[in-house]
C-alpha cells in the first residue's frame, strides 16, 4: 500500500532539493539573528521548517556548517555585484572605489539581517570540521579592494600609503558608516544616537556626507 503521509518538505528532484536547501539557509539566517549562535539549535531550525532533525542533517550537519553555508551564499551574491561593477566601470580608479563603497552600503541596507550574519554574528564553535567548511574558500573581496587601491596609488589618483594597513583602514571606515546608517535608520531605544540632533540629519544626508569625506580621505 502506498504511503500518502510523506512530509511535504521532503525534496525529490534536484531542483526541489536546491529549493529546500535555499529555504534552510534563509530560515537559518533569520534564526541566527533572533537567537544568536549560542542559543540557536538545529532542533529549532527543523521545527521552523516543519521537518525532522534527521532530515535536516541530510542538508546541513551542524550550526557551524549552517553559518558557513549562509555566508558562502551571500558572499557569492555580493561578489557577483562587485564583479559587475568592476567589469562595467569606465573611468578613474577613484570613481570605481566610490562606486564599490556605495554598493556595499546599499547591499547592507537591502537586508540588514544578511549583513549581520556576514559580518557581525560570530561563527559557532565546533570540534568537528564538516564538508562545507572543509571545502570553503575565501571570497577575496578585501583583496579586490587592495588591488584597486594599489592601482589608484600608482596612477597618483590617491595619496600613496602603506597598502595593507590602508586597505584595512578604508574597510573599517566603510564598515563603520554602514552600521551607523542602521542606527539612524532604526532608532531603536537600546541603541546610542543623538537625541538633540538637527532635523536635517537623515540617513540620506549622512550617506552624502560620509561618501564625500571618504573621497577627500582617499585623495589625501
């Protein structure tokens, strides 16, 4: 007699399995933000997805593997956008740097939970290295930034500095701008923000000021 009680979540075709896998990553992202890497459990994720833990483990073996898989997905998406900007760019290296900086800020604005998992939430600890971690390779976006900065220095578009240190410095400035925009955007009571601020201060006005000052900083 044919069993008609098979869970609807069980994927059969390759396409269905990929859809299921992406659903696991999307739900995992939200739960990492909600619970953090310590309190989140695979049991909670399985329940959220309406599947058994055993079935979930056929896709993802641990919280650490889940975290890596989520970051891999979104870093790959981000890298596609970066490469598109670089390949389509016509103009100076300084203009290219400014385009990439603004695109990063926009990327964070599109999905702040995605940004949190990619850059803020720490990796869960584990004594075991799973298959996803074993095969994981760095995306290399900092290397791309370093290369463009180096080329801009060679063409005298920006002031010459110690390359490695300056790459991290620019990244830290952009990272700070991105998180500050979120403070201004959400105005959560638990966040620090200026209570007595000018009515003209908005996320847009802050972005315009920040980008202008970064360009001034690059030029030196």
